C-alpha cells in the first residue's frame, strides 16, 4: 500500500487484506482494504503504520473513495512529544464521467509530515505542520490508447494559514509506436511561501510475456527556496534522475520487484529490492 514515508535505505515489511465485489455485473461495486507495515529506513526514521481504504461505485460513471493512515509511534518519537497513536493522513473524494471520454475528479485530504532524521536529536519537539486542501482534476480520453490529464490543488498550512498551489499536466498512452509498450509524460509546478519549483518526467514500460514487466524513466526538476524579494533572484537547485525497474510475478504466489534509481547531486544512487507473496 502506498504510504507516507521515506523510500531509501533499510527494510520495509507489510501486507494487506482486501474484500469486495469487483465483478463487472454487480449493480453496486465496492472494495475495502486493511493494511499495515513497518518501514526501517534507519533507527531515526522507522515507522509502524496502519492503513484503511474503501471504494464504492454505485454506477458505471461514478466512484467514491476514502482512506485513513495511522502512525504507531515508537518510544523515541513519544519522548519528543508525539502521541503513541497519531492520525497522519486522511482523504475523501470521488470522480464522475460526464461524457464517454471526459471525467472530473474532486476531493479533499489532510497530511501531517513525519519526523525527519535531523529532527530526532533535538531536545524540543519540532513543529510538524499539517497541510489540508482541495484538489480538482480532469481527464480526457483523446483516443482509445491516449489520455490527457490536467489537475491542480490548493493547500493550507495549519500553523499560519499559508496557502500553496500546484498544477500538473500528464499525457499517457497504453500503446506506443504500434508496439507492446506503454508510457507517459508528466509536468508538475508548485508555488508557496516555503518555495516553488517545476518537475518533469517521462517513462516507458513493456510486458515480458506473462511473467514480468520492465519500466524505465528519466526526469528533471528545478526548485527555489522561499519567495524572492522584489528585484532579487532566489537560489535555484537543479536535479536529474534516471530509473529502471523489473517486476517479476506468477499470478498468485511469490513476486519480486527490483529497481535502480540514479539521481544527480548529493543523493546519488538508490537500489531497492522487494519480495512478496500474494494469496
């Protein structure tokens, strides 16, 4: 399950149980999942968490969803003033197809960042702002294989009421160059008092028979800290990255995912290996 947290270094364990009636002939389709896990990126950033997500489709044109994420904080976080059980994130929203090729999604969510490694050694509790906001997106199916997505959100920081904005544009294809490849391009821009920036990436994926999938991608970004003073320019940070991943699976049973990501600058290389079992 997708959760807030760090994705580099250390082990990650988890699992989930899912129930629902996803048959195409069901008049009201629904599914719900309960999950939990442990992220041991280091002694400083480890997490224990529980998640819950539910989806409901009363008809072929509408879908609603709701999710909750709860942190079970270890003792060192409690010594910094954190609660043993803390609501780290929640969301609620839905989407509707207005016409056969055009859909709109709207929702609201709230997320509270977890402690950063450099904050763990402080004797006083760090200020961890909660960000809540609204999002709106629209998807247009240009052709049976090609779709365009445009979205944006507006978020408010709980401590001072500061507002931040972002928008993103994506183009995705399920079939590239008359070959069994899929891929897409994505651009994200954000702006707020804490900083602004733009990210862009592109990826391509292909099936490897009935047992695997390969994915590769490249990206680049630019970020600026703070809001520049009138007539002055803020310092910009540029980054680039490349990623390759191999996903091996045999339907029900064991599956393996291996990925390598290279990032320009101080973050360097990142290698991840995931092993799981579906039953």
